[in-house]
């Protein structure tokens, strides 16, 4: 919703600024064009809000990797063991072509390989967007999805 509002605002301002020079050239007194309003930096960068995630990992076979972690970004913090690296990875995601939090499509053709019994659940907000995603390593697509979020999710072999 916030992204749609920001996009509508940006497009409206662009239309107004494009129409203003033509309106100024017309005869007669006209009102001055509206000046663009400053937008928060996060909106211009595709942000939209804070990042606060709860990451719950189990079944990795590594007691140090299993557990529940809090991750906050901008600034990086929380109980996540590599919060700074995890936030750096999350900052890269908007420029990539797929949504790492969306489930694998039912129509996807995935390799039938088993990557172990590790599971994870990520809930909270990412750049202002509500997140509730489950992860496992039951086939090639799910393994790739998990790996795309490393180091938010631990490295599992």
C-alpha cells in the first residue's frame, strides 16, 4: 500500500512538472506550478519502512545454527549471529528479479534432491512489507531459495 502511494505521488509529480512549462507559456496569469514535495529517502530507494525479522531455524544438525534470532537493519542489530552481513544481503534483494520470500510455484520443475531436514520460518517486516515465509531443503528449488537468503539463513550442507 505504501509503495503504491509513493509511486502514485512520484508519477503525479512527474506529470505536473511536465505540464507546468507548457502552462507557463500560455497567455494570461496562471497559478504557479506546485513544487515537488520531498519524499523520504527509503521511498525513493524502494524501501518503505524498517526491517525487523524473527528467524527460527531448526534441524540443521548444527546446534550453533538452530534457534530463534531477531534481526533489525538500519542499523544492523538484534540477536542474529551475523546481523551486519544479513542486513547487507537483504539490502541487495530488491534489485534481483525474484522475491526470495515468496513460495516456490506449484508449476516449478525442481530437481529431486534432498538437502537435509533443516527448516526455517521468517516473520516480521522487511522494508515495511509484512513477511511470513517458511523454508526447507526438500528439493532443488527449495535449496536454491534457502541459499538465496544466506546469511539471513545459515549455511547448511
